[in-house]
């Protein structure tokens, strides 16, 4: 029986994870659930999965949730805030932590799980982008097991012997990318796209931040950086290939000419079920892939002029040190501003680029350095926003 802490339970990955867990009560139990604001949804999840602990983002939400659970007769203890997230991620009561908080807010708890030697199912790619070397060193020191939930990395993991790329004839990793909703849209109209248009992904249903990242293809850039840290290959051996159908989730090419791919319907329950049960296999509720109905699998090269965020991510990985931390922080600030109607879509890349040009790129010796870089980049990105030239309307 795996005892699971699910961080980010009310989000898109949280929903899919609980769906898979609910199909296999004999294998998986929920030790703790954590979310930010939506305590009502968290309350429903507590009623169904009966965790020992629940964590929310504020004392008010904690009070409301506590009162609700008490009235429902549930013994679930409620706490709130970042320190409580770190605690449930490292607690003895769980062996597995699903890290599915969005953005930098998920770093500390993911690292706490790594320090505590947990089996970590990582959705929160931003944590690895911000602090790759530190994160991997922490995992290696504690003996934690890191299993990727991101569909591309999960696919690559499945195409590698024992999930490892070192010294086994692996030549290249090929990350597939749908190209998002704007792959073919006229370039001169991109400045006017709305948050809802950017969030209308053709193949995947996801949270709003990652949906915007998919529309700019920053998501694929973050994933190249994520792949570098997870599998230890340099930037030059990680390719991005557009594949609009999102059926091949990624590939590994080997020195003998073989290319292995993992295929499936675009449904996050597949990689989640894979990582939850690994090395076993369990049902995920996903419809079988009907390749005759798909009929065609198409491929294109990625266009860096259309997707400047992808270029910026490549540059950040090549620059090393804190450059990826800066990239991620500036992107989070810019995407938030875009979602709130304060920034044009095409200005997301401008904010990231100007922040990367102005931030100091330093070596990251520890968590303090990561947080300092993140902080400085957010300040510079907010300055770029305030500068006005980049603003919406
Ligand atoms: P989402 O916005 O749907 O959900 C985010 C979750 O994080 C929510 O439960 C929210 O309550 C919680 N959260 C947000 N801020 C928090 C804070 N400060 N403290 C505590 N909890 C907080 O996002 P999502 O689409 O589920 O994505 C989650 C992560 O998984 C992201 O890092 C994303 O890049 C990654 N991911 C998502 C998908 C997908 O299909 N949705 C695929 C691959 C990777
Ligand atoms: Mg992905």
C-alpha cells in the first residue's frame, strides 16, 4: 500500500491523480492533501479520500475547512502555509509525494520531500528549472526516487533502460510539442490574443499557467531544461520536434539507429498511473489508443521566430548558473500579468528577455542563492512591466 501526499490536489494534475488513486483503493491511500485557496473543493476531496492531514494557504481557509470537516465528522487535521507544506511532504506517514503545485510556490515542499528520501512524482517542472543541480544533488544524497509526471519526461523514462540515460547508447532525447493553439495563427495577430484563447489548448486540458506556457512554447523550453536535469544530457543532445496530434509523447534515439517512442491518448492519467504504480502497471481510465482513427502522425521543426520563449529557454540552459532561475521567475511574473489583462501576449517574451539581460547570472551554491535569484528576477520583471511600453492596450 502506497501512502501518498498530494500537493496541489485541487488543480488539474491533482484531479487526475485522485481519479487514478480512486480506481485502486487496494494499492493507494491518501495521507495528506494540500491546496491553496479552494477549501471547498479540498473539503469534498477530504470527504472522499479521508486523509490524515489537509493543508491550505491561509488561516482563514484553514478555519473554514476545519469547521466544515468537523461538521462532517471527519478526523482530518488542518494546517496552513509553506511550513506545513514542507512538513506533510517530509512526514513519516507518507512514502510517496506528488508534487503538483504550480510554479515556484512548489519548490520548498518538493525539496523537503527530496531531503526526506521520498518517492517523488514530479509535475512541478518549475522546481527543477529553478534549482536543477541542487534538486538532483538532494535526491542523490537522500536516496529519494524521482519519477517524472510531465508526459514528455515520463515517455522518455519509459523509453530508457531503468529510466537512465547514461552510457547506454543513448544519442538524443526528442521532446515532442503540439505547438499549442497558435502554431499556425498569423504572426501579426498574436499581440491581440486573449487569455481564454491562449488557454484553449488543442489537445490537453490543463491549469491556466501551463496553458499559457504551452501557447508561448515556454513550456517546451522549461521541459528541455527539466530533461537536462532528469536525464543528464547536454542541451545539444535534446531536440524539440513539433507533433500536432500529441500522440507520441516523446522519443529516445540510440546509437544503433533505433528510435523508441511512447504513444497514447493525451491524458495525464497515463503518466500519473505509470509513476504511481511503477514498476507495475495499473488501469488509468484512459481510452485505448485508436491509431486508425488518428490516421496521421505529423512532424515539423519548431520555429524560434514564432516562439521566442523557446529560444530564451535554450539560451538560459546554455548560460548555466542562475539563468534558468531568472527565466522561470520572469516568466511567472509575465504570465500572471498576461492572465490578468495587464500585458500583451507577445510581451511575455519581451519581459523575460529584458529580465535575463539585466539580472546578474551567478553560480547557485544553495537554496538561499536560488531564492535570491528568483527574488531579484521578479523585481526586475515587475520593473519591466511598470515601464509601460510592454503593457496591454
Ligand atoms: P493548476 O493551476 O490546475 O493547479 C495548481 C495547484 O497548485 C492547485 O491545487 C493550487 O491550489 C495549488 N497552488 C497554487 N499556488 C499554491 C501555493 N502558493 N501554495 C500551495 N498550493 C498552491 O495547475 P496544473 O495544471 O495542475 O499544474 C500543476 C503543475 O504540474 C505545474 O507545475 C505544471 O507545469 C505541471 N504540469 C501540469 C500538466 C497538466 O496537464 N496540467 C502537465 C505537465 C506538468
Ligand atoms: Mg509536458
